[in-house]
C-alpha cells in the first residue's frame, strides 16, 4: 500500500466527522432543539413510536457514514467526495440510505416531542434532499462513475428500499 492509500481513510474519517458535526448535526440536532426545546410529548404511544424510529434510523445513518469512509474512501460532503462508488451495505437496497435515515430521525423527533413544526421541517428536508439528489448528486455520479453508476441505478431504487436485483 502506498502512503497516500494509507492516509486517505484517516482523511476521509476526519472529513466525515467534521461533516456530521456541521451538516447533520445542525439538521438533526440543532434545528429540532430550536423548534421544540426537546420538551417531550405526554402521549406515551407517540413517544414510543418516536424513540423507535430514531433508534431504527441511527444504525442506518452510521452505516451510511462508515460506507463512505471505508468503501468509498471519501466523505458524504460534496467538497471531499468518495473515490469509489458506494454500493454495499444499505446501498444494496436504496441509493440514498443516509437521507432516509435523517428524515426518519426527524419524523421520530416530531413524534417524540409532539411537534408539528418538526414534522413540517422533516417534510421540507425530504423535499430538499430530493431536489439535491435530482439536480446535483445523480448528474455528478453519472459524470464521475459513468456506466458503473448507470448499472447501479438500474438495479437499486432511489428512495423506496427493496431487495437487490441482478444486473
């Protein structure tokens, strides 16, 4: 292995940690706190459903991050993109597991805190993610990875997860 190959995962790891602290940290932690003060709702069923959704979304989010570092040898941030197309783990079922996880965590918080504002915010974030994917991410992946991305795109759906299909 070359020195560059050894250094890249550390750079990717540090870049991903910084990215998470700034972007998802703001989107998933900062804004919901600002909207709710993290005051819990009294409805027990809503709280349980909210916690369940946040707990279920968190491993998906962590897998999304680790895949970028280990498999892609880059970060989720457009300024330090992966060198390799990320297709393993949850990327076998959907092309956008990180966005799905973030929206899941936001909807979970909306239920946990009984907040229509956080639910509306989750909807806006989902729309922003969709626009970003359509107008920036997918064209960039096509230019960067060409036929490899086109084949992946044919096998794996954009949003609604499903078991992988053959090429």
